[in-house]
């Protein structure tokens, strides 16, 4: 791929903008030598204003999403893209969230421009466990774990029951819920179905990935070992109903 197209696809500007960057000598190699648009050079050797080029297509990143941000490119208000370098929202292919966390949910959010990987992660066949920490308005009544694990719970406006889920009681108003599917507002609707209300919700883990020491509002690119860890801790398929 031509360098102008490569750099434009990473969101640094239009092809005209990138061509101007070449003319201004802003694009160099790792030793500081000015590059030209028809040069052939490895991706990791390219520098723009002395800084390494962003990761190529196939980028996967993990974001510690705060409350108040929407998983969208167009909604009004604060967007998850506001937490990333501004050029990331202009990458081609598009950098998309892998599933969604609603505006009032914080925690681990994956993003990628790899469409095949995205579908592999969200596919029900993957059985990737997702761990949520829920702070509840009322004390747990005691039978929620049995209800959620039954595989028979039906949510309003749904036509198929939920897959079995695991509930761990942390304290009377704090529960840890492990899901292997991702329906719309699922955790909130599950607790509503048993007469409770989620006041705060945080996703702490997806597959074998956790936020670890990643501060809220920060992100990091994932490598091959991270992707291996993501799929290395998939849950067993739920039992037949």
C-alpha cells in the first residue's frame, strides 16, 4: 500500500493532508531521515513528528470506560472516541466497539477494526464469560442465583429464555454476575425481573482479560498474547435445555 494511503487510512488526515505532511518533512524513519511518498519502509519504522505511527489495521484495544460515555460515533454528548486520540475515529476500516456498554455502565470495553475478530468475540458460539459487578437498590432476596442459573428466565419483549448465568453474592446489595451472552441491557433487565434495580454497573472481565491496573478513562493496545488470553478462558457451553 502506498504510504500516503496507509497514513490517511490511519486517520492522520485526508490524502491531501498527508501529502502536505510529506512535503513539510514531518514524516521520517526511525533515524530521523525524511521519507518520501514513494518510499518503501516497514510500518514500525515510520515516524510522524518524531512519534511512531499508530498500529496498522487489525488494531484491538481495551478501554476502561467511565460512566457517562456512549458507545457511538454520532450520539450527542460524550463518546468513547473522546477518550482516544482524535484520529482514531477516522481510521479506515472503522474502529468499532465490540458490543456495547450503556452510558451508565463502566468497565472493560474492547474495540477493533478487525471485523472477523469482532464477530468471533460476540458470537454466541464463543461462550466468552463476561463478568459484571452490580450495586443494587435492595438487598438480594436469596433465590436470584437459582433463577439466573435455570436457563428459563424470560425477559420482557423476548421470545427465548436467557442462557444460564452465574450469580456470586459479594454482600446483600452487591452481586457479581457472569454471563455468556449479551442482550440489550441484560444485567439491568435480569435484576428488574426479580424485583430489584441496578444502581451501578461495572464490567470487570471479558474472557480471560481483566482491566488489571488500567486506570479509568485510559486504553491500551492488545497484542497476540492478550487475544490468546481472551479466548483461553472461554466458558463451557451452557447445558441443553
